């Protein structure tokens, strides 16, 4: 059984159809990078997955159970957590309070404040400070820690490197690698393709609300991903062809071959 | 001596204003709702105290044990029945909804009790007029001191509750970002209902002292709302203690206004409110004001 699955998911922002007939599956242990240009629908898709934005049609299944109509706070307790774009910390609460809040309201499990501080040791000295006085990197660490405190089975990270210095991004990704080693399933939205591919086991490319390419990170070529990213080879033919986990590889292209002749991309070769 | 007396009476009066403003400020800070029915709800509680004391001879302070829980239930129902629904339709709808509620409450009270003023003075013995003499020609009323102490305890208790308890943290988080609390497993609607219940609990306490200080009629709600609103606005956003500060500024202004002219009581209070409001708007547009506001937020 898939950990997370969407079936023909459609999400609207008013008149705009931000996510169109998206179907994919995520298995336990996957690290899935969602890549695509701004406005591709990645963040909206993530919000729909956690229940912060209700879809207009389609289904979201968590552990095989239909959670489509379930609100965000209940879905969080079922084991899915989002680190939203822009971090969205509770600025007037301290780091400890931000973490404790999630611990009290979320699911019970192994994640405690001490465990978060092991992953993000730089937070230890800032634990009593209000979130609004932290640096961008510290805020991002707190946001990820807050999500972890709900003890999720799946962690969704939306643009975790946005607005951070390169050194801060390095620290955040180092922490993500530690989480990966700890068997947390992660879905990642990232503009920085190389960063995303350095940790991802699978890649999903989105364009104008659709999945236009998907596959294992080591098998999709960089050219295929970039083509899908910018839409130069994009020709959506139906979302069922883009299941992550159910199929290893799928690229919509005008010649239909899905091959570009470029070298495969994985964490070691991307860049 | 008269200036010291005016200052002292003004400070004590500020405690009363803080008490009646506490629920209004709490609801605004958490739910961003200006509850225009606040004054009328205080009056409901006052009539409930008067009924229990007048008809069944229950001591008003004992009646607190029944009326405060009853008001919290009303707060919960108010949030679930009216406020939650109206919040989905922008900021104007809750204003209109609570204004309509105030009109309905006032007229229902009038229908039931008529226009006669009611007071609890007869049920609290000498507390309504007794005072302590601090110095020659300097007196403080026992009731005024009691109200000030109750306001301190209430505001202090609420501040501690918000700072130290999981529910308090959840309320603060919800007031900051109601959309994001769901992502950490918190039901914002439930938290808002708790907040409304707590706010109405404080309304119950305010309703005890309103008819002790003077009289109350079915249409007293507007006056209560006006002074509560002024105290909240003068104090400004942020900590609940600012409500006390706002109440004291308002009370002292009124007290000194009365010293200057017998009819200066109300004018002085309203004038200070207006001046502070204009100054705040002007300062918020200036660099100095923005720096000051930033410093104040970093507390």
C-alpha cells in the first residue's frame, strides 16, 4: 500500500486551475523532489495534500484511507506535515514554544525537543528566543523542527532554501540528509534543481499544474528534467502516466521516446 | 491635594475600565473581531446577578460561581453560532452581526425588565459606599480598590494563562496565524471557541461590578462598550496589560477633566482617546513612529 496517493487531483485558486488531474503515489522511504517553474502548481499541490487547500475534484489517500475532505489539523494528526513556503513561524512565540505547540497538538511519537536539537544543534542556543529575532536559517530549522514535532510519516518541505544564504542552505540540506538517514519520507519543492537532486530518490516535474515528467532521480536525465521544467518538450497526455512509485519513469515528449541522450541525473552527477 | 485625589481616583477608575474592556480586548486579539455586543453582554450578566440577588437572595459574589460558567457557555455558543460563520465573510460581517446582536439583546432586556435602573448596592452592604482615609481629605472607596484588584488578578491570570499553558500557547498561535495552526494539528475553530468562552467569562465578572458601582438599564450596553473600546484603543495592541494602561489613562483624564469642570469628565476622556488615536495614525506613517513601534514589538 502506498503511503500517500493522489487520484486525478484538481485544485483551483478562484478561476485559476492551479493543479490539473494530478495522480501519483509515494512509497515509504521515498524522497520525492517536485520541480518546476514558479506557478507550476507545486505549492498548491502540497497545500492540498495536507488539507490546507481543498481540491475541487480527485482524491488524496493517506495510508490507503481517503482523507480528501479531512481538514488540515486532523490530517496532521494522521501523519502528514508541511513546512510551508516562507516558514510561517509563530513570530511572537519562542523557538521552544513553536516546537512545544506542535508536540502538544500533533501525533505522539519519538520526536521531542531534544531530538530536534540533535538534528539542528544551532537551535540549542536560541531555544528561548522569539522566532521573529532568528536568522533565516534558524527560522527554517525551527519550521522543519516544528513539523517534525508532529511526528509525521511524510514530511513536505516547500521551498526550504528560499531567501537563505548559501551557508544556511547547506546547513538545512545537511539536516535533511540526516532525516533521510532516519527513514523519514520526504516530499520536496525546490527551485534549486541541483540541491533537490542531491537528496531526491525520485523526481516529479510539474508545468502549468500538470505532472509532465517523473521517474527515479538516477534515471531521468538532466536535459529531460530541464526540458520538462521549462516546457520545451512538454505534452501532457494524462496524469495516470506520471505515478511516482507505480511507474519508475515517465516523460512526456513530442517524439514520445522520453530519451534525450543526456547523462542520467542523481545526487552525485547533478550539477 | 485635589490633584493627588484626582490622580488616585482616576487610577482606580482605570481598573474598572480595564475590567470591562478585558473581554473585548481578548476577543479582538485572538479572533480579530470587534464585538459590538460586548457592552450588551456585560448588561446581560448584570441583570443575571440582579435577578439572583433580588429574587432568590443569592449573594452576588457567590453568584459569580454560576454566572461566569454560564457566560463562558454563552461565549462558546456565540462563537459557534454567529462569529465563526460571520468570520468567513470578511471583517464587516462580524461587525454587523455583533451590532445586530446588541440591538436584539438590548430590546429583549427592555421587554423583560422595562426601563427601570437596577443596582446591586442594596445587596453588598456598606461596600458600595465605604472608604479608607489615606490622608486628610484623601479617601479611596473600598469597592473601587476591590475592582482594581480584581482587574489586576484577572489580567495577570489571563496573561499567565496565555504565557504558560498549552491552551494559552495555542490561543496565541491562532491569533498570529489561524491558517498555519492547522499544520501543527490545532483546530483553529475550537481555539476560537475557547477564546470566546474565556472572553465572555471575563464579561461575567465585569457584569458583577457594573451594577455595584452604579445602576444598570437594558440600554447601558452602549456606554460600557464605548469606555471599553476607548480603553483598548488607548492601550494599543499587544499585551493585555496595555488594557490596564489604557484604562488608567482614560480614567485619569476623566478624573482631571471633572476637576477642571463638572461636565469635563466625559469630554476629557473622549478628547484623550481622540488625540491618542490621531497621534498613533500620524506616528505610524513617520519613520520615528515606525522605529518606535518596532522597538515596542521587540519586548
